[in-house]
C-alpha cells in the first residue's frame, strides 16, 4: 500500500481528477468528509490530508511515500526529497510586487513582507542585496499599504488582489505548479508500486487543464 | 537558564536505547575484526583547515568552531572518513590499511529535526583499487546490515564518474555544474531543464543530463545510460559498474543491489563508485559510502580508498524491536549480613552470573531476579 500526503482543498480536487484518469479509485477524495485518513476500496492507496506546508515534512520523514505539493511550498521547506513530476496544475508565479512607484527603485535596505521567509532570504542573498525580510502569515498585500514594507514577495495567480489594492507585479521570480514528490528511500524500496504510478501519471499530466 | 535541559539537536541515550546501540555495535565490532579491520579512535577536536582547506570537503556551515589558545580555529570532528584518511596518509607507514571506527560526528547546521551529534560505525579500506575492491566494499556493507539484523534493505549504487564524464565538453561552468548536480540529486528534472537552457550546455550533454534523474533501477539502467553518451570517462564508469555487478553476483550479493546514476554525491569528496544503504522501515539512508581516491593525497600521501559509514540511530530504527534486558540477580545485605552477601555476590560473579549488590535501604528496582537477602544468619531469603 502506498501512503500519499495531500493538501486539502483545490489541490486535492485536482489530484483526485488526475488519479481518477490514471485508473486509481480516488473517488473517495471527492466525498465530503472530515476524516484525515482515507483508504481506496482496493486498499492500494492510503491518503493523508495535511496542511499544504506539511506535505514535504510527511514525505521527508517517510510517513508518506509520496505527496503532492506546490513548488512554492517545496522551495520554502527545503526538505530532502525527490521531486519527480511537474503536475502542471495550480500554476501561478512567485513575484515581487509593490506600488508602481517602486519600479526600478534601488533601496539600500529593502523591506520585504512575505510568507516565504526562507525563499526570500535566499533570493536576496543570492543577488547580494541587503533586504529586511518581514514574516507574515496572510493578507500580505496590506504590508505596503500600511507602510510595514516597501514590497511584498508572494504568489500571484490572477493578480486581482494586487489590482484592487493599487499594487503591481514588479518582477516574476519563480514559476510555480504542483509537483509530485517522493521519499528518497521509498522510491527505491517501493519502486514496484511507485514507478508504474509515475509512468501513468506522466501520460495523463496536462489533460483537462 | 534551565541547566537540566539539553541544547537542540543532541540527546541522552537512556538504558533501553543504549543497550540496543551497544548490542548492534558489538555485532559490528565482531564483524569488522573478523574481516581484518583495526579500530581507531580519532581526536574529537581538529583544525578547521583540515576540512576547509583545499576545495572544502565539509561545508563551513556544518562545523562547530572554536578558537584555540594560539588563535587557530578548531572544530568538533565533523567527518570520520577524512579523519581516517588523515591517519592513513600521515601516521601509518603501510601502503594498505583497513581501519574501522565507532564514533560520533558533529553537524552544526542540523538541529530541529535532525541530530547534531551522530553516532557512526564505519570502515575504510586504503590502498585498494578496482572493481573487485569496490564490489567487496558493497558486499561487506550488505553483510554488516545483515549482521545487525536488518533484513529488508537495498544498497543503491551510483558512480560520480558518469556525471563528471558527461560534463566534459558540455561547456558548463563549474558553478553551473554544481547547481545542476543539486537538481539531479533531488531528481528535479524541471529545474535541470531550466538550468541547462539557461547555461547553454551542448546538445549531447543535455540529453544525458536530462535523463540522469530517471536513470535508476536494475542493472539495465547501465545500458540505457551508455546509449546517452560517447564520453570515454562516462562509458568507463559504466563499464566499471558492470564489473562490480558481476563480482557482486559471484559474491551472492547482487540481490541487495540497485543502481541510481542520478545519485551524484559531492565531487570534492568522491571519485568513483558511491553507494547508499536504504532500509524498508526508515525514510532516510542508514548507510553511506563510496570511493574517495583523492582525499589521502590532500594529506600528503596518495592512497586509493573506499569505505562506508552506518548511521547507528537510523539503523536501530530499522530494527524496531529492542534487545531483551539481560537477567541479573540482586543480593540485598541487611545489617550484619554484609559478609555473607559479599561472598554470595563474589560467588555468582565467579560463576559468570550477573549480579548487583544492594544495601537493605530502599526497594530493589524492577527487573532483578532472583533477589537474595543476606542477614546475620547468612543468606536468609530468596
């Protein structure tokens, strides 16, 4: 049996569609339930519902053999695992955004508000820029509006929230999409279960998007 | 300050765990000495420059650093292989040596979810080259895992020479190659592709580098990999692995083996075959090893070398069950019964029976049996 870590919500729905296309009896993922562990009727798969940012943790520790997580989460977690497949859904961009007046502005110590603290620190460090990274958990767009930060570093999907608050994308930094990740040991010790699944998913990725 | 707590990343091994650790170390120690390895204890403190000097073999962020009295920078032993290579190159006069160790290594950057003090058991074979020596190291690694009682494991084999060979003539800079190595190790084909486009590698190299993340499985991947390159060094690495595999077949160890050419360990450290022990129940490798022919030369003497280390804590996790508590008698001496009690204690020990001596005050802890009571009239109860 394969243990699969999934993030609840939209990501789980897209995963369910992909699994169903691959012939996996994942219809249970579509049911309304408050259960955190769901088993397929043929007992081949065991799904764990975890917080999106916890998917890399469950997979790195080998509690889950494989999992599905956004590239943004993987970048931030920096977990030691295999990134096997780009599932091509939940696409968005990790961007630097702010007021249009910030375009091209060089500040000696840029204040950046973000949920992605590790990724932001690595990014500005790699560019040799001095930045003060301010950790937030939500409503990141509020930070430049209230003067907490100069810019924000966050995922942008439609850009609706940015526009509604008079902000613009200053730079697109990373392309984000959902990725299939695997525990480094389980890929080998459960190869007979994981590899055929991977091959099948590879065939069906990108359909129905 | 709470002085009864411990800094993050380190911990105490209490009796049950310590018993399991020593039981496993005992079995390994017997296996090592049966195979002619001599144990060494290396210094706990070393100079920072030993590890950071040329082409830094240990990352700076991984070392616990202190300043010595003369102002030189010293570190808590970060790596046992380098310590053994230093000994073999500078202190042993022979051209061949077999060393083994049981030792803790320290990792400053770990912590939180990883240990900063890691108990390792390992062997290093100096002065041996070629496919047979490599096959022996892999077969002995499998034997050691079996010896401590791990049944469900595989040894996953790669070779840094394939990656190095493919890089030759690819036009990639050393920095770009190091970046791509990281992506290949994560089997992150998406980023390998992006990086290859960005840095503009030659087409032939691109095809091989893009395939690397998926070049794992049985011995058939060696042929798949051979079709992707015409670089002599890369093909040489594959031919070498085939020879190793053939020897492993003769040693009856091929059933433990799988291949992964996308496991590209540090190029500053490894020079040839690399291998990793993976146990069924544990999500992280229990054993890591490989060939590091260039390391001894850094210490002034060129010696070929291959070896491996077992992470004892992870190995114990793969075992699961703890060894039984050994039987131990107790002798309780009441006032006036000390002489009789002492004599019984000595007699039991002489018979090879474990025995603990207690005074009458307080209860005898659980687990001791039988419990003899010594009083004024000699042994008065049991």
